C-alpha cells in the first residue's frame, strides 16, 4: 500500500549530492525513492524506497516509475541526476 504524503523520486542518486537532495525533501515530509546503480534495495524503509537501476537503459525507466508508484505513490517531484540540479542552482 502506498504511503500518504508527497513523493520525491531521485534518479541517479549518488552518495553525496543525491543523498543530500533526498535528505532535504525528507525533512520537508516527503517520502523518498532513490535510484542508482549501487543502491542497496534491502535498506529500504516505509518512507524511503531504494531502487537499483541503471538509467543508461531507457527501457528500465517505466519499471522504476511503476515500482515507486506501487510502493510509495505517484511522484510529485522528480529529480534527474542531483549533480545537474546542483550545477544549475544560483
């Protein structure tokens, strides 16, 4: 069953910027889904879903969204590659 509240999906979440972006949204009450090649899915919690995925495979993206939607709900915010977001901030 999907948890209530806003959901943020971070694609390409790495251990530095991606994790910090996840932390900021979690502090605002968002449920978090993070996707990365080396994510440990077994470390997921009721409010944080870890999804192992390689975004170099475009066909995997639909499955990632389906998994997030079924376990947390429809994403309200999607961040693709936290490093890009960081570089674009003033």
